[in-house]
């Protein structure tokens, strides 16, 4: 029974491995819903560093809800700076980042040497990596780093190959799965699942590194390691 119960940060961070075919080779790490605050930041940072140094992705994307407390902004800068020793780092904001201010979170990422994708996209391994659907040039393959799974619908219309999102935390309590969906959260959120494929585009939804409410059931804390293959 209790093998499925997770209280706070009591269980190890899961590295969820996903393969996306048809895009350029290499791998990226997507980490969303980090929620840095004084009580959790040391462990969260340690987990991120360990995964990055072990897996050695070519790109690390931070998918929003990065900081919950203003005192942790300097920690975010340090995280980005250290991760940059392993790979290129880029980030977007999430809804909770408004607590400390979107501008402050942006500046913390930039101070660490990361790219702020909401300002403009970057090129990585032949892929266009963007933070907004409207940034897509319409030419070649693209990855949208978002916080919100609802961005998948406009991204699909734009022809974006891969969307990475978080925000939902799997609704933290998963009682059963059916098809692509995790329930009961899927009754409330259309994209509450792990992966969705529509018309040549893929949405990968992370269940996040941590939460504001500490209880999870059948819904492990995670980062997503995406490998690309032909």
C-alpha cells in the first residue's frame, strides 16, 4: 500500500525516459515545477545536479514554477550556473513565479548564464527551441518548452513537433490510468497524462519535481529525459 505513497520529498526523484523519433539526435532534460524555497532547495538542487551530471544531456530546460520565495532567487541563479557546466540551459516561467515576480525570476536565470525563452528562441542540434508558439518560424523542426499543457493545441496547429509542459503535477493523486489519461485528474484537465500524440506532434507532460501540497499517490516526482532518434 505505502509503496505508492509519497509525502514531501521522501522518495527519490524519478528520471522518466522518453524517446521521440524523427528529430535530430541527442538528449534533453526537462525539469518543471521546481518550487525552490528555503526548506527544500538544498535537496532539490542536489537531485538536479546528480541527474544532470549522470545523464549528461545536451540541453536542460526549466519549465516554470521555479521559485516560491524571494530568498531562493539566488539559489536559482546558482542552479543555472552549475547546470551550465553540463549543458546549455534555458527556462520559462510558470504561474507560481508571479509570487516573487516574473521579472525577478527572469533576471535570476539570466544572471546564471541561462537563456530566457520567453524573450526569444534558441537553436540546438538543428532544432528550434522556443518558449512561445508565436516564436516558431515555421521552418524545420521545433521544440516548445512551456509550463502549460494547454499550449499543445495551438502548437499542434502551428506544426510544432514536440511540446514539453508541466503545471498539472498529475493532480498528485492517481487512482487509475485509461489510455493516455491519468484519473481522476483527467476529468478536470484535458491533458492530465504523461504523453499525447496528435497528427505528428507530441506532448510530454511532467508530473514535476515537487509541490505546494506534499501528498502524492501513484504520482512520483520526476524530471523527463528526452532522447531523440531517427
